[in-house]
């Protein structure tokens, strides 16, 4: 949700990193955001859960990637 909400507001994500335990927004806002980006007009709970799990997995890998480190990442702004 932290990434999607910032992306929706067109904020720069280059220097953002997920912080576990930080609570942002409400449950309703989170659900609405997930439904908006899920890609389905009326997603089931399972589809939303799978979407959130997949996105979370990809974002974790992205955060650990050398391309997004402070040194190398500056060469790939917006990547």
C-alpha cells in the first residue's frame, strides 16, 4: 500500500523504502487502492490477496537489487 499510494499521487519512488510497522492510511483506503491497481473490475478476496502477495514479493526483490542501491541507483533514476 505504501508504494501504491505514493505512485498514485505521482510521488518519486526512487528513494522510498518500505518501513515495516509504519501504519499509513486506513483499512478502507488500503483496500480501495489494492482494488484500483489489481486490474480486475470486481476482484475476489483471493485475487486481491494474490495480487498483494505477488506485488510484495516483487518489491522486496526490487529493494534488494543492486540497481536500487544508493551508489548504482543514482545512475538509473526512475528505473
